[in-house]
C-alpha cells in the first residue's frame, strides 16, 4: 500500500492503483483547490471538483466565505480546465 503524508499526495495512490490518464475521479469539498491542484498536476485524468463555491446565507460556518474568496480558487485550477 502506498503511504501518504497529506491529502496533497493523493495522486500517489491514484498512480499506484494504475488509474491512467483516461480515468475519472471526484473531490467532494474542494475548498482551496490545493488537493485538486496537486492531483491534476501529477495525474492526467479528469477530476470533478464538487463544492458550492458560493456564500450560503443560511449556513453559519467558518468556511462559508464571500464570493471574492471563492474566485481565487478558480484561478488556482484554471490551468487544468
């Protein structure tokens, strides 16, 4: 089994499982895009990033950010679109 130290190394497991560039995956809760970026940078498959990326007026949680902060995430992953 491949060991990893953080979520940003998930690409190591994907590669160890032999999921090639034709593979597809999903990340539920993409938030800052760091994990998605590391996966896409090391693996050529398709990654679906699932996150509301919008401020939810009735959800009072720390990660419920304003739209401007969410736009920064899109900038991070733009090269892979």
